[in-house]
């Protein structure tokens, strides 16, 4: 197409085309776009435009009405895609005036033929209008032909499915009003309700459930119902509505893994969703997947200890699953032990002690108990869980079948043991440091800065500290006492950790670490205030200089801790990548 003619078509200038007549059909771009395609596409989407150019061009060359470009788009496709309602209406009116199209099935009006035309993607003008979200165009198309074809396009998407997938409630309502039996199918066996759930459009969901209630039980090629998607995507409000309409949908298992919506919700760590499904359909807790895993097996992987304790205390049906075994004989607590191995019975945290004693000795078909896994691990089960948690961003489970919840409290001992050259070794060094601080602060309490009042002095002040009225000295005494108490507390913790019984109290090591660090800080404060109390009177400048030098300890400590945290964050991001 000549550049001059292209610009004239884009701007709607008809004069250059007045005498072209039927030759306009040969004036096309590289992609076989006619002057009508160029003009319609050059106007901004939704913009109110004049139809004068379109009418003038079709008046001298009516064949352009049905002429398609390289992608199979007729002018009506382009007008519908860009939401140009006025152009769509003009094209339909012109089509009504044209003679019918002779087909093998007989003569068909030009308008109906044009409305049924499909491009290379097998989209009709209605598909294009729905995808663009143009309600006005959809209304015009249905007005032109109430029996507008609603077949699927090349991707298997019907107009109703497209409207639901994009959350277009008004367009969905228009389609269902004009065509109550409109096809609802989508790709891979999905329905419009599947699409609406994935898009999170509650308005469309309510509309579909009112008109097509049976869609709650429809399954896609993987066997997923709309409830499966709601559970997997954590659409809490939507799942509630689906269950209100048809609670039996909670009993439907998928084809791949025999997982119900409850299994998916538990696997993704969605506590609220699990509660909602159990409240509506408690019997679904009895169902297991293809490996024999029940909802509690999944929960042990994905939920935190606090969440597990909450669910086990609140729901009897949940508690009844504690001793249920999968096909390999593993109970839910075998899974918990594999996820966060802890040699000192983490199960006591989430179930009563009497029950915990029973689960702790439970064995699977390989005669491996929960206690054994806690102490020595179980590579086979650990690998199985790791495979379930793989998130590769593709397939039916882009985030993994389960999301592993890192139970930090139970993994802390293992982390410290692996990253600090062994807790027992670290404890020895920490004990030496804490004992040294306690020794220094104890000695400082009896060798006070400034000394004592002479024994020859009369009265009750004999033998007391000379600087006892000095504010800096008072701060020295207090900070020295704090350092003494914290360091002795750390020594005591390290001492009891040497006893076998206390080794299971992991958090004590962390407390000892904090006690030691704060004791160091208090000791530095005692040093600064003590030297200031002695030097302030004879040499204030020296006293201030000494304080500044001493306080740089906090700057160095802060700098090192910041570097450690920064490096830790970088490593975690690298691991995630």
C-alpha cells in the first residue's frame, strides 16, 4: 500500500479513494490489511469515531465488507476487537443491504455470514468483543442475530468462558440472557465456572451458579472441580459460596493424585480453607489420595506447629487421623518427623502427652518408628516430600503439590549445629566467655574506681566508695551488676545444657547467647562510666575521649551483625533462585 494512501486511510480521508471503485480490494498492506482494516485499527480503543469513511468506502467497494487480512480478520473482527460499537453497527447495517451469500447449505444473508466468520484463531466477532470487554459491541451483535453462534474458538474457548475468565459480569449476564443454553466449555475440559474461580470474579460465579448449578461438579482433564481451584488458589470467600450450593463437591477427587479440595488446601497451607471445607463436609477428612495420605499428612508438611495444635484441639475429626497410616505405613507424625527431625519429641507440642507417647513409637511397614526418624532421619520419606514441594512454575502444580512450612523452632538446633561448628563445641567457647565476664565484673565490684574512704575516717561512711554520689559512678555500679547477672545466667544455662535431659530445650542455648552478648554490652558501659567517673574532674577531655573510644565497640558490633544479616539474606535469595 502506498504510504500516502495508508495515511489517508488511517486518518479517514476519503478523497484519495474516490475513483478507485473495485480496485480498492487490491490496495492492501504487507499483512493484506485493506483500507478498512487500517482505518478501524488506527482509532483508539473505545474512542467515539465517525463511520463516514467506512460507509463511503463500502459504498464504492462492497466486497471489502467480507475481505480478510493475512490473519483471517474481516473488518468486523477488527472493529469488535477495538470496541468500536458505532463501526460494528455500521458494518451490520451495510451487510443487511447486501445480497445473500450462496453456500452449499443454501443462501445465507450477508450479515449472518459475516457474524459467523472465523479468523485464523477461529474467533468470531463475538469472541473478539468479549475479549476486549466491550459490552456495547456484544449487545449489538446479539441484537443483529439472537441465535449468534457461540461455538469454541481454536483454543477451545467459548464466548461465555472468555467472559468468565476475564471477570466480565455484565457481558456474562448478557450472553446468558440472550442465550440461556450458551456453551460454557473451555480448554482442557474446564468450564466457565472454573475460569471464574481462577479469575476471582464473585459476580460471575454467582451468576453462573444461579443459571448453571451443575457446573460445581464438572471436572477438567485433571479431574479438578471449581472447588479444587478455589482451594489451591486460596479463594476463601469463593469456596464458601461453592460449598453452600453443593457441599458434595468436597468429596470429588482428581484424576492424577486422587486429591480432594481439602487435600489441596492443606497442602498449600491454607488453614481458613481447611476449616471451611471441614465445617461444610466433615466426612471428606476420611478420604485419602493415591498414596494413602489423609489431610493431616499434608497438614504436617505445610502448617506451622501453632496451626497444627489449633486444628487438632478444635476438630475431633482431625484428631482422629493421628494414627491413620498411608500405603507405606507412615502416620502423619512420621511425616512431621521427616519434615523437621528433632531428637526430643516435637510432637508433645501439638498433642497431649499421653497421645504423643503412643505416636512416638508407631512404626511403618519398614518397621521404622517416629522416634527413629526424629533421631536418624528417613531419606526415603524426606525425598518423597521434597519432590511434592518442588515448584517449577509449570504444570498443574506450579507452586508444588505442597508448600513446606519451615518450623523454625524445631530446625534451630540443627541449623546451629550445622552452621556454628557444632552446638556442643560452641557451648564450650560461650561458657569460657561468660565465665570471664562474670570474673571481671565480680572483681570490678570490689575494686571500685576512685577507691574507698580511709579507715581512719570517723562515722558511718568509713570504708564506703569515695565516688558514691557521682552519677557516672552510679551508672558504673548498675551496669556492672547487670553484666554480672547476665554472665552468670549464661554460665548457668551452659551448665544445665551439659545434662542430657536439658538438651531437648533448644531455646536455652539461644537465651545463653543473648545473655552473653548483653553482658558484654553492659560490661562496656561499666568500663566507660567507670573511667569517666575517675577522669572527669582532673581531665574532662581525656574522660570524653576515653568514652568515645569505648563506645566504638557498639558501632563495630552493629556493623558486623549487619554484615552477617545481609549475607544471610543474599544466600537465601540465591537458594530460592
